[in-house]
């Protein structure tokens, strides 16, 4: 039995962090009911299919009379509802926290936005790169010349979905212990800043400078960056601790007595140049073999096409395939369980009748809702 078995989550279909969070809840065993647009999802071609895996879907036209009642019945029978619309959208639909928690005082109402539910920018549009920019994190990422977006991992999924998940889980635990339901206001700008707690602490203590590629973890240190190999590929080096740094020098064939001290910041450019020259003498495959089994903290930089076939990822079952499509397997694992096969992908409205029956709706009422196009 998975850890969230018995927990029910309502997901308002959308893009970005909310479907990722819903996927994770489902992967962990929760019964996730996704409210899709009646007549089929309008996200086809925009949202990757695997992001809809493992849930049940009801097609519901929230603009039709009667749809609000169905949605409130779902909220009344669930532990949590998660939505990712701009502030005010759910209220205009008559499904804001007051209405949903009126139907279910124990409901955890998870709200995911970029800027948060209040503040001067709360009503503005934005994307991951904008939220990172305002958090201070984008400025810290990239080469010295310009900031570089770290895909959409830090805002959308790290500071967004994972923070939403943590807030919803914490609130569900509180409710199970006797607390009332609550609203979780998860903002990607807040979450991205929170993920940068270490860097902000180092900045405050004088151990971090605003200049990119001049700090321990931003590529400034010669022992924490990537290096090109003779075949145009790259190796990732993370040899921070002295014993790991010593193993790095051994693998590179460098004599520590002939090099500046590891943490002599003024000599970091010289060390980078020396390391870069050595890495260029061999291919990525050759360096991988040299450092295999050592504690030098050196690994090949694999492409997304290569990563699923790596021996370690194969042994771990880090990636699975379903219906011919590769997916990262659910994480984390419990009791060394095998990840198994990815859950079945769902289509919009696939489980409408099943969900309504589970809510106690009689067949004639379901038929009437279909006739009036409230559901599909």
C-alpha cells in the first residue's frame, strides 16, 4: 500500500506546477480526481500526456448551471483541492475557498500562483523565468556575462509544485490531528527564494558575491563546474571536500605540490585553466572510466536521450516506459520498492460516470447532466 492511499485530491486541470503536484500525489497512492473541461481538454498539444498519468478525470463545464454543485460535491468528499489559476478566477466560478470550505470545513485548499494571492504583482501574468527574476535566484545562475534560466525546475517545480505539495501535506496532517481546513498560498516567487536559503545565508555572512561564476556553487570554483572533453562532451566536477579534491587531482594526474591551494580564490582562474587543459586530452568516456569507483565526485554530463540508458539509472529503474513513452519513475521509493510501470495515462472525462456514481448520483441524474452538457 502506498503512503497516501485513502487520501483524495481534487485537481483543477491546468498547466505547470499543479499537474506535476497532482501527478506526484497520484504516484504516492492518492486518489486524484482531475476536473477537465467538458468535451475534452483544451490543453491537448500543450500539456505533455504523461503529466496526466494515474488520475481519474471528470469532464465538467464550469460555466453551465449545475456544474458548480458537482464540483462542490467533489470538494465535500475530498481531503484537498489544488488549483493554479490567477487570483480571483475560482471565486468568479463560485468555487473559491469560502464556498468549497463551506461544503467541507476540513478541506485543504491549495492555491498555486507565480506571484501569490496578494501583493502589487499578484494579478500580472508571468512564467518561471519572471518569478525567478524577482526572487533573486535568476541573477545568481549562469556564466558571468548573463543570467541563464535553469529550465523551469527552480520556479515551476521546485519552488512551485514541491512547495505546494509540502504545504498541502502538512495541512492534511494537521486536519487529521483535529485542526480545521485551511488555504495554502503557494507562490513560485516565494518558493524559489526559499530554495535559495543557503545562498542568501552565505551572502549575508560575506561568503557570496553578486558576481556570477565567482562563488563556490555557481561555477566560480575550479572544483565545482563542468569541463569540456576532447570529443566535445562535458564532465561535471563537484570535489568540494579536501579528500574528494585529492581524488580529483589523482585522476587528472596533477601534483598538488605544484598547484595553488584549493581555496586560494585569487588563483581559481589559473586552476580552472589547468583543469580545462587536462580534461581536453581525453574523451568523456575515457574520463568516466578513470573516475569510475572513485570518490572524486566526477560524473559525465548526459543528455536526456542518454540518461535513461545509463547503467546506474537502469539498475535503479529511474526511468520507466508506458505505451511507448518514457517517463521518470515516481520518487521517492519506500522500503526499497521497485518503481514498476508508470501509471496509466488518462484522457479528459474518461471517468466521469464512475466519479459521479461514487458521489451517489443516480443514473438518471448523470444522464440529465450529460444531456445538458454539464459533464462529458
